C-alpha cells in the first residue's frame, strides 16, 4: 500500500451540481467566523505598526499606555524576544538566504506596517486609544523602495540579506544567442506586474485561550492551514505540539493570504499565555492592506524567437520579484519569480530556453502566496508577446498558438524546464475558444468599430496548472519539502459516515465536495456524510492551498474508505453467504451485485460490525475507522484557456470588459456548479489585478493605498457575464480522475484581459506592459504614441 | 438632548427584525458593533469599517445603510432589519433559496450585505434587468463569486414572484 | 479602526445645534456620517464632540417658491434622487446625484454634509457652483448667505466658520438645459474629472452658457471665458470642442495616484465637450 495509491469506486454523487450543505448557515447569518467568537473574560488586541519603511527604534516608552484603566498588557519587541525569535523562513536549497521576522520588531523595523508594539485591553477601541499613547522614537535608515534600488544595493533593506539578494537561480541555460540573432521574428519586452493584495472580504484574525491549569492551548484562527499552523506554533514558540488545538471557524475567503504563519499569530499566543485569559485579534482592513502578505510584484524581461511560420524557437525569461523585507512562511519569496520560471514555457514546445529568477529584498511588506502565485506574471508577459508575434506574421492569435502547443501525439513531452507533460487538451482549448469567441466575426466587428472611432480588442491566454501540489511537484519547483495530508473515515454504528480532515474551507465548498467523494467511496448518499475539518483534533494535514484540496481529499478519503469497504464486503459476504467480491455498496445498502433485494442497509451492516460479534467472519477486525495519507505519484496537470473582449474609450482611457470566455479541463469535476464558481471568482480577481488593483508605494516605500478608497476591488459592474465550457481529461493519479483548478483563472485570465487592451490599442502604436492598466496609463501611452 | 460626555453610556431603544431591544453603549460604538456585540446579532459582518465593502449593509427604516457608518446610538427609535430576520422560522426565504440554488455565495462573508441590498431593490422593482441589478449591487464587494451568480439569483423568476407577493402584501 | 472617544449630542432644533457648536470649537456636526465617520475610523480627525443633526426636522425640508428651490442641509442624496420636482427645476442635481457613491451611502449621506466637507472630487460642490446656488449658514447671531462662488476656499475648506452650521441651499430654478459628465474608475467612485454644462438657446443659438469643472482643482471652478465664447453660437461638435479647449487650456491641475495633472486637464476638456453636445442635443425643438 502506497500513499499514492488511487482508490477505485463508482461515481455517483461526483459529477453532480449538488447544492452546498453549508449554505443555509451562511445565508441566515448563523455562520461563526473569527470575529464572532466571544469567550468569557476575553480581551482584545491592537497593534502599533511602523510608520517608517526602514528605521531604528531608538526609544519606546509604553508607560502611559499601560497605565490606562482596562489595559492589561503592553508589549514591545523586547518582550516577545524572550520567548521567540519569530518566524524563520526560506527555501531549503542552495544559495537561498533565510530570514527571521521577529514576532514584534525589535530594534529595527523593515517595512511600513511591521508590528512594533501590542496593546491588549478590555475592548479594541480602548486598545487603539492606548496604542496612540505609546511613545516611540525612530531614526530613519536608508530605504530600498523598489527593484532598481535593490539591485543598486546602495541601501540594504534587511541586514540579514546581503546585497538585497534573497535568491538567484538559473533554472535552465541553453545557448539561445545564435537563435535569437538569426530568427525571422523576435518579440521582446519588459513587463511590470503590479503589486496586489488577495484582499479577502474577511481580514485575518485569531483568538487564543491558554488554560494554565492544563497547559492546553485552544487557538482559533481564520486560516487555510490549521494542521501546519499547529506544528509551526510549536516550532516557533517552543511549545509542545500536543498541547495545541487549532480550530478553524468559518473563514471568509483566503486565496492564499491565509495560508501563511503570521507573526501576529505567535504574538497573540504569547499574550494569551501571559494573561491566562483569551485574547482576540481581529485585523482591520488598513492593517490587512499594510501588513498581510502582498503578491504578484514581478518584473519579467521576456523574449521569444520564432521562425517565419510562427514556430517558437527559443525563449528568454528573466523574472525578478520585489520580495519585501522578509521571506513569508512557509512559501518564502520564491513563491513568485522562481515558481514562475518553473513554468516559463507554459503549454508550448520551445526547445531552447534561458530561464532565470531573482528575488530581491525591499523595505516593503512580505510577498506571499495569492491564487496563481508566481505563474500569473510570467503568463501575462508571454501571452502578450505571442500576440505580438502573431501580428507581425499576420497569423491569428489562435493559429500561432495552435502551431506551438504540445499535442496529444507528443505525450509524454518533457519540456525545456524538465517538466514531463503527460496530458492536456491545449489544442482543443484553442479550438473551443476560437469558436466561442466567433473569431472571424470579432475581427470584422473590430474593424467596423475602428471606423467609428471605437477600439475593441481581443486577448487570449492558454495555460496549464500544476495543481494538487504534493511532494513531487514541490521538488520540481526546487522545494525539497514532503507533503503530508490525511483523512480519517469512519462508518458510524448507524451507518452514517464521519470524515475528518485538515482541509479547511474558506469558501470553496469542501463540506459538500468532500462529502460527495466520501459518499461515492462508500456507496452512501451525500446527506449521510459529514466532513469535520474544524479542528486539529482531526486527521493531520498541511491544508487547503495550491489547488489541492479536491485532489488530497479524494486521494486520502479514497484510500481510507478502501480499507473500510474491504471489511464491509468481507462481513456482508459472510452474512449473505457469497464471496466478498460479489458484494457492492450503493444507495446506502450493501447487497449482492445485481441482486439488490439480497442485501442489508448500511446501517444494519454497521450495527452488526460494531455490536454483533456473532455475525463476524473468522479473524475479522471490526475497526470501522481508517486513516490514510495521500501524495500523488506525479504532477496533476489541469489546463484551460481564457479569451476577453474589451472596448477602450481612447479619450478617457476607461476600459469596459464586454465578455470573458473560459475553458477548463480539470478532469472529472466533483461539482460543476462549484467548479464554475471558482472560475468566475478567479476571473473577477484577474480583472481586478489587471485593471484596478495596485498597491502603490511612494519613494520612501510608504504604502499610499491603505484603504478601499484607493485600493480598488472589482465590483459587479466591472465583471461581465462569462461563457464557460468544459473539457475532461480525467487524471489517472487521483480517485475519480479529479484534478484541482482553484487557481486557474488567476494564472491565465489576467493575460487575456491585458492582451485584449493591447490588441485594441496596437493599431495606435500603443503597447501596455505596466500594470495596473489604469485610465491614466492608457492616456499617457496614447499621448506618447502620438508624439 | 443634552451633551453626553465621552465614555458615558447612552441607553438606546430600537426594533430589530420586528423585536424590541434595549441596550446601553458609548456614542462611539458603531451600529455594526452594537448589533453584533450588544444584541448578539452576529450575522452583520464588518469588512472594512469605512463604508466601501458593503458587508455590513442592513436596512434602517427600510433603506439600505452601512452599519459601520452609523453610531449604535443612532438606532434609537429606528426599525432595523438584518440578515437574521429574513428566514421564516427554519425556512429560507425565496431570495435566500435562490442564492443557494444559483451558488451566489462561497465564503458567505459578504452575503448578508448583498441580501439587504437585494431586498431593498426588489421592493422597489420586483423584476429588475441584469444591468439594473449589477448597478444596484455595485456597492457590495464580493471576492469569491465574480458576481454573475448573484445576478442570476436576484433575477430568478421565483424571486420576482416573491417580491411581487411582498409588494401586494 | 475604531472611532476615538467623543462627546455626543443630538439636538432637535437648529438653535440648539448652533449653541452646542459655538460652545466647543472642537465640536463637529454629524450629518450623514458617510464622510466624517470614515475619517474618524482612520483617526485622521479627533473632534471633541459630535453634534448629531439627524433629529433636526427643520433641516430636512425641500420647498419651492419665488423661483427658488430651497433644499435643507440634511436632505439625503437618496431623497434628492427620488424627488420628482427636482427633475423639472434642478435637472442637473437629479442627474449628478446618481453618481454619488451607492444607494446605502445615499440613504444617509446629505447634501449639506457633502458641501461642508468640500471634497473637490465630489459631485455636490460642482452642482451648487454650476447652478449659482446660495448657502444659508446659521450662527448665534442669526443667519448669513454665501454664494457658491465664495463658499469653497480650497481643499476641504469652506466659508463656514467655527460655531456655524450650514442649514440650507437655495437654488435658483434653472432655465438652462443641463448635462453632467464624469470619469470614475468604478461607478460611484470619486470622479477623476467631471463637468457640468448648462445651455439656454433660442432658435438653436446659445443665449447663455454655464460650464463648471470638478476634480481638476482644489475646488469646483467655472470657465467664464468658455461660457462667453459660446454666446451667440450654434452648438455643434466643433464649437463644443473649441469651448472645451478654452475651458481647460490654462488649467493647472494636480496629479495623484489615480490621474496625472495632464490627464485631468485633457480629459476635463473631453467631459466639457461631451456635456455640451448632450445639453445641446437634448434641447432640440
């Protein structure tokens, strides 16, 4: 038995758009999120955060704050340093500079928003009042405000990072110079991907209760990774792991931002232990924009060489990440450029590649994981350049891609970055999108519109996604980290099914989709299954991120259920006097194959297993609970594509997104309704990241966009109706053929939207390579083109 | 009314979801926090505390309003409706059912705000066009759904029938 | 982002409100709260006392008489939007108020609050300037009137002094045809630029024009040279473009993270042009 074993069972609930079990709770306001947790004696925390990007703390006096009636604790970095060094992070590979972010900044602050003090008081408002009375003197230090300054290294952002270089990695270095020199077509540019925030509607937060009489810690956190958080709290705080229970309440969105271990979580835990009463920290929105991980901030210098038929000959991609002042945990700064270079050739056959990544330190908030991670920026750059090559060669964007994608007859295809592509419907995706878009009509409409002074554009992006990330895929990206995910499946005495797992949900419907899996694995109906993921008292696992919950859920539930299914067949065969192979589990019954009347209900069988030894065959082990891990044997490859049609008002620079088209091949869909929800939500985020959202820093690395008045999320008027089609390439590596897809839209749709604006304005000599594509940037580009 | 000093408590009498409540609070506590922590009505969520995200949207005297941009003491004498008042006992109302049917929620954090906005819209216009709905809900931010299924849910014929029925009632 | 502590009063008459404000120079009136409360949440202002105006019925009236529409300072944007008579008497107000934020903000936010806050990117200051409205301000001595042109003194600065309260806005009933244009990143956002144009014409020839620009300076501004230029002309696309050019050529606007000065100047011209064409078209026959 291997952790990569793929359980086989008939699909029944899987594939159905079953309405979500969790919805009535959420629709009636009865969901309990982290801010809804109220415990007796609970106190409230507020942080003081650094107003400077880089400074020495020369003086800090908390006495006025501590003296206020109702304030129970005021701590600075000196206090937390007694108990923890903080969060240490970095990738375990050569030449990677690890960093340790102190829990509360001690002596030096490295970014605006870094914690410098904490107040715990009877209410949040009182804590904020007291926080204002803390007297802090700073001596400003030279600031590294952007990648250019980081490269110059005149100023050093973090003394722990020499020359501001966290990591430099050449992934592949073929000799491409001659090819570029002699190619019929070369397209190249520098692409500036804007810094954004995952910005879930619910901010971060945690509530910690440390019961000194038992030494047990109950830690509620709005987290995507409860199991891993527990282990790392033990690690960073030197607290025995078994004394910690992490409980995940309802979580209001995560998108990767809540899949980190945050210093605030360490601090609140220490405060709770110090005070022996529960302590609550509910992040406010300004804190979230300032200090919750940022994302996508890359510069990609990309060049593609092609022959006269548009066949790609070579690719150069140098990707640099503006990483902020510390590595985030656990992903490290490599989550952006390094990961991006790992898929720099996408779904195309490009024989010669020079792919290189650089993570540099700046005096800004940490870069971390956000849906699509480092893949988005590179995808956008590459797809825009492919469109340019198409225009130069008078090929349609669909045709040029057709000529270059890996095809079925090529599988398995090992590409230049050493990824073995064993499946994917790239060609079919292109064909589908071309049909959905009605390409010929669009080009005609675009020409007619231009004659009227209206500018329409079409963008296209074809992608694949390495989802369901386990040990194999970690290793591919240079991360020698073994993943561990398990589920426990129990058939209860009354024949219902209880599944426990560490796959916490933050909106993606796991209480329902995992129940669909367990239901099919044991032949019961979905309403007879409950998924318990709220507590680390349950099965251990790393958690929900990297488009993996469906894969790891199916895999681990499948393996565990297999154990139980074998025993159920064994005892049923004995009771029905047939061979176990002739027993099937379906519709809440256990019966002889083909003869439903000869059987028992699951409840009867379960009751017999638990309480009627006389019904058991010889040497029968009645244990009706099994735990199994899962870790896929190879990469899980989903794929798809996006197309977008936009209209640009060239007088105002306002862009209207007319329509978006999406094709997804995520193998067997568990719940098509939920799959489409992931696609639509991701496309909305892609529109935001491309057109509206930008975390702007000034020359002193002060974050200027600190509220929703300046950091603009897409609204219902900014996201159009989206046309969706599905392809199905079941995965042989996962029960049911299921693949992950959660990140797909954020990997690929930004490229389609940005490509569409570029397509609209190409006839005016404009190309846009700096995000966000704001009206102002369009205006400036048009003006420069006219000169 | 005479001036009440900082940190003094003010008694407030209000009606929420048809039920009378009395509570005391400082003037500076916003209505969202008052509803949540004084009255235990935790369904109203706080997403930004500056009136932009719309998660805290409730109905005050029938009109949509940001609970984070009102003071708890301003609930005095008002009739407030929050998400807790929508269901009929243990039955979701047709608007809530429609949200479920159309997968118009994922993490659920913004949902109460959307339900308030939709309820107000449907009272004025039981059968809005998709464009009208999009415009009306553009003040409520959702990070999960991409909005299309929310529009589908609000435009569902069962919801229009419900809204017309409410109008006639 | 919890509010700082403040004293609180909720008077029921204008006199009470003025007395409260006059007795404490750090007291602030609380109108709709849609602007003031976010400022408090960010602790960018720490008033000693909030004087809540929401129970003063005398501030909520809309009356029409003698060619004047008087709108109480506490009339909400939602009320102005729904008011049928405004569509006849003050169509510019009806059109512009649609662009103010969203329904939930409009249900509490007030015209008086918006004017007293005087954000140069807000619609109401532009509207009162375009319509030559008069602000009525109460103080302990009684009442005084300030014309819109004298009311706005700079970013977030008005003619209202300590201890005073804006009580109503007097709009002359307009005999012009109006159009309002704005560019915003998303519906309901503060404008990057905006323009309001009013035209009075006889037999297609312009007799009088009003052009006002917003979000291009530290206060809304009129464009008198462009207004004069239009008199005696037939408004068509070319004339509108030329008027727009005159209105904006000397504008020294400001840049911020949302738009550069050049963007504001140029696109303000586009807004004027589009508004003029629309105002001219809508007054056909």
